[in-house]
């Protein structure tokens, strides 16, 4: 949720700034760059949430499968951008900035997570 909000704000701000500096094409390219970063980040979160309902092996398979799909989609998007007349600087800068924002938020969430290292009551006392 935090990632979506932060990337939405980044899309709005970077789109307006790029539009003012370099025109409407750059503004749309900036929004597209953040959109690609959001796709990559949020799809990982969705894969983990879906996979959490299953065994750890199934979770790993779901996350790995989503990774493969993301790589193919990302390569297709980058190929399409390279063949378009979109201002690449705005696209790439906001893509990198969006990825950095998403990774920062993911790191903060993982560090603050309160996950127990043991399951209470699972082990019998020795004796």
C-alpha cells in the first residue's frame, strides 16, 4: 500500500516537473517510467501475498514464475521504448527513481516486520 501511494505521488510530481521542463512528451515519459517501476514492484508484492497461502515451495515457485513474467514484460517494454520517439531521459530517470523508492519502502517494511524466529508452544520442554 505504501509503495503504491509513494509511486503515485512520484508519478504526479515527476510528470508535472518533466512537463514543465521539457514538454508534454517528457511528462508522459516520466509517468510511464514510474508506471513500469510500479508494475515490477507491485507485481512482486502480489505474488508474495498470493503465494503466502501455500507451502513454502509453492511460494518460491509463484515468486519465481512472476519474476520470469516480469523479465519478459520488462524487456518488451524497453524494446518498445527504444523504438519510440519518447524522451528517454525522463523515462529512464523516473524508472530508476521509482525503483529506488520502491526498494527503500520494501526494505523499511521488512526491517520493521515483527516476525518470530520460533513458533511458541511448538517444542516440548526437555526434561
